[in-house]
C-alpha cells in the first residue's frame, strides 16, 4: 500500500474542494490509481467522508478505481450511504474482527538433572547431539560368579537407561565392555588349569600330604603378610580347615587302613585344600603355562554365566559389547598415539603413562574425579594388578603415580605382538581404546561403580584426553553407590558373599529391582532382610490394587455404562491423579529419583483404595474408566522401570510355570463361573441352614484354591472378588493368617486362664477370716491384739500409728471380702463359682 489511510486526508480535502462533480470523480480516480487495493483494508474516517459524497459507483468504465473502492466500502459498511447520511458498520451484515489472543503464561518445564561425579553436583543433562545419547559403561571382569555388587551397578544403570530412553525419549546408544584379559583372570586360569592337571594325576596319599604341607608353609607366609583383619580371618579359617582335613588321611597312612578308605580321605583333602594347593602349584609351575587358550576358557565360561544372570534380572543387553581380547590391535594403536603425543614412554618392554607431563600441560588436568586421591599408592597398585607390582616393575616408572598402558608379558602370561615386544594391555587403557573406537573423541555418559572413580576412571580420562588432545572426553560421569550386606561390606571372609543366582533363589527379579528402585542409585544400598521386606510389601500393595481394578473391570456392563457421570469424588481423585503424575515427573527430573517416584505412586494407589472403599460402603460402583486410567499409568511406569518384565496390558502379569502362557486371560472365565456357582450354593445353604455346605465352601476358599494360586475374597452384600496370584505368596498369606488366628486363640485361652486364676485367688483370699489374716506373718510381727491386728514388730517394738493405720485398712478390706464369702455360702452360690 502506498500509504496508510490516515495519510490520505490532505489529498482528500483537495479533491473535495473541486466543485464540478465529474471533475471531482476524475481527480479521485486518478488519486486512487496510485494506491494499492488490499482486501480486508481497514477504513479511516477520511475514506468514509469521501465516498459519502457518492450515491452510486460511476458508470464510466474509465473510472474503475473509484468503482472498485466504492464497492469495497459498500461491502464493509453494509450498504450504500445517501449523500450527507452518516455511514457506519452494520452489526448484522458487517465483518467482525477477532479479538486479540494471548498465549497462556504456562510454567517453566522441569529439566532433567543428573548427579555428575565430575562436578559432584546435579547438572542439567544436555546431550551433544539433540536427543541422541552416547553411553559407555564399565562391564565385569569375568573370572568368577556375578554377585550382588554387580547387580547393584547393572540393575541401577538399566533403570537409568530405561528412564532416559522410555520416559524422557532419548535415543540411547549403550556400550559395555567385558574385561577378559586381567591379572585376576590370568592367575585364576593358571591355578584352575594346574590344579586339574594335578588332580588328574591321582596323587597317592603320602604324596598329597607332602604337597599339602609344602603348600601350608607358603600359605603361612601369605597369612603373616595379610594386614586386612577380614582377609586374615578368612585365610586363618582356610588354614585350619585344611589341617583338620589332613588329620584323617595322616591316620589312614600311619594305620595302614584299606586303600578305599584312604582314597575317600584323599578326595576330601583335595577338595578342602583346592585353593591352597592351587596357589602353591601356581607359585612353582605357573611360568610354564604358555597356551593362550587356557586364559580364554575361564573368562568365556564366566561371561556366559554373567549374561544369563543379567537376563534373569531383566537387564537389557547393551547395544554393543566389546571384549579386550578382540580389541588388542586398537589398544596397541591407542597406546602408540599417546606415546607420539608425548604422554607415554616405553620402559623395559612396558609402556607407562607420564602423569607428571600430562598434569603440567595447560590443556589437561589429572585426577578430575578424585583429585584428593592422587598419589594414593595403595589404590594405584590395586589398579595395576597383583602381577604388576613387583619391585622391578615399580622401578620402571619415572614417577610412582605413573600407570601401565601396556605390560610386558612374563612367562606364564598371555601375550600379543606389539612395537615394544610381546605384552598385554593394562587395565585402564582397554576402556579408553574400546570406547574411543566406538564413540569417538567425546561421549555423553560414562558409568561405573563408585569404587572405580580412582584410579580407574581418572586414569581413563587422562589417557583418553591425551590421545584425543582434548579436555572433555566424558561430559557426565555417573557412579552407582556401594552395596552392603546387612550393614557390612560384602566379602567371602565375612561369609556374606551373595551371588546373583543365590539372591534369585530367595527373591524374584522384580522384587530385587523394586528394592533398588526404592533407594537412590548413587547412594549406598544395604541388602538386608528389612530392605527386601519393604520391596515385598510394595509389590504386594501394588499387586492388590491391580487385582482389584481387574475385578472391577470384569464386572459386566453395557457400552454406555462404561462412561458414568463424575461426581465430586471422581473429580478430586482425577486432580490427585494429575498432581501425582506431575510429582513423579519432578522426581525423575531430579537425578532420576525413583524412591520418591515410587512413594508418589504408592500415595496415588492409597487414594484410589480409599475411593473404592467409600464407593463399596455406599453400595455404588467405582468409576471404571478413571481407575483403569490410573492402573494403566502405573503399569506404564513400572514397565519403564523394568519391574514388569513381560507384555502386560494392566498390572503384573501372571504366567503359567515354565511357560509364556497368559494364565490370567485363560483361566479367569472359568474361575468367574466357579465363583458365581459358589455364591449361589452359599445363598441356598444359608437359607436352608445347611452349615456343612458352608464349611465346604469355606474350605474351597481357604484350603484348596490357594494351592492353585487363586484367592476368593468374600464381602458381605457384594459379589466375591476373584484374584489370580503367585501360589507361594498365597500360601504364605494363608500360613500367616493361620498363625495370627492361632496367636489370637492362645491369647484368648491365656486371658481366660489368668481370669480363672485371679478368681480362684480372690476366692481363696475371701475364705480367710480377718482375725487370722496377719497371724501367719510371724516374720514381720510378734504380738497381736484380740482382733488379730499386729501391735509389735519382730524385734518387739511397738508399731507406729501410721503402720497401724495401714494395717487397719487392710483388715477392713478383708472383713468386707469375708462377709461376701459368707453371704455366698449362705446363698449356695459358692459351690458353683468355685467349680467344685
């Protein structure tokens, strides 16, 4: 448009001053030809005043600009205006403009924060590439059975991974390693191999005893060197057990007992002395083990066991799994580049990381996670491994804080060719090389156990940043908390070492996961009977809610009946539902606080239970749709947490033993028919007064159905609730119910017995005449008056007035009791009360 409508007023005044109408219209047409026509143009008063002078559009086609504007204004104003008449918009025909719209203020979104070990604070989580998250997690060193300490890390990281992926919607790429080359693996593999070789030779009794005594001497040195009291206690226990097992065999040899007796005792001693003999054999023959396959069999076996344990715990498999033995070429290249960048040096066939050079660089810092631990030689040596801390190895370093990137292999150790001679990877370098190969110069998340912070993860950071020449290899470092057993550190020496398989014999994977969910992932978790009892109670609480909702949803109703009018109770419950969902969201944003999330979910179920109870008390049906929405939300959240393993539309699924059959959908129709038939029979039995049938009905409910994993709940005036649950849990419930009833019965009997004893004692007291009640107390009194009241104590001293007053009160009380007794005898009621 050439100008706003307000700017046209001077031009219009000039045109209106032309007296000749034809000339005036021609001038107006010429003026309008310079303006752009815009549909929806907003009119000014000047526009209206000019066109008020025209009663109709001009007939001359050359004046089409005036004609077009006339029709435009006519349409807006709703009709022609006579000359001199006021023109205005007609409400009935004119166009009405929309009022101004403003968006709602809203509330700031809750941002996910994670506890970052690099800052020791909760930091807003911002991945490098939008919703894509790269994550590397330290996996197990596979030389023994996975234990609850492993479960602590891997279940916790599984929960975090699921929440980031399934709740917050991140595309998580999850990598994990398997350490299958390590000092512990080398030692254990050699020992196992040498012991099996020794056992295969079937040593004679005398030879075995000689070898065991030699092993005991070496073991005594190890025992004396032990400083940790728990470890010393364990070693002492092993030594005593071996000596005890050796005594029967020594007697068999000395007494020349039959060969089969000696052979049995040989087997007993071999089994008892396995660890001790393995250590001794390794010290004498370990250097002769040269076959690399010996060192791969052990980790392969335990890796398979680890994966089985993870599957049993419902831990998701990683997107990529790396093994040290498969990445040796990449590790060699990684070490070489660190050396080329000036942060590593070769020494006697090994390669070490130069911590001093790295720390002095302006671009780098050493000990990002635990700077206060830098220089802790005990921790550093544990990180190097038992086979790598000999005096000659330690002397190869420029600084005591330097650590091995590559270790020259000694006789009896696996080896790979490299520029520095045959050797094997150091512990810390394996994760850097494998993670760097897959994830590049930086990753979003690195995870591991709390005890890996120093030196393992600090050394990982240093060597990776030395390789990539950057200062941000990891953006968020997550460390899971320790696990204790009933308040104590888990260790074999304390006999509280619990494998995952052992734990799963006592509790289900869901129950273990719930126990972990009920605690912060970054804090210490105490695995104890109290912890597991809390998890069991939570599972039962949620399960009961799901079963109740399923029962409500099974009640027959027509299509329209599914949608009922909401009263105040439904509105209040729905508001609470949304409040709790918001609270769960805030909890998960706060460092994935599953403990608070579960408590908010518990509170929501409690409110639903109160609502259902109030409805039932009023003989009204609870709102199906609302309860179903709550139950579906809770099911969804428990699936996200990994607490519901299988596909389940609502609640915890019930499967047939050893099968994927959905037991609930298969058998529930039959159980519903049985329940309705039983209700009909009970009604007739009550009407016809047939107690035998009622007892049979109760026996079906209490004794037979729980054995099948079925619970019938009878409610006065309401249909029987049918629930399908875990058979063992129902049997425990039944036994607990019987135990409580038995306790009540015993308490009732005890109360009746005490009451009877009290009544008997009272009757016995009532029989005593008041004049005789003090005469038997010769140890207190020596003289009495004519009524039998004491006057002097045993020393012959006269009793004080206060003492006499108290005794008179007792005398008067007994006098009343005795009169009651005489009255009872006179009335003939004494025989009945005394039970004679």
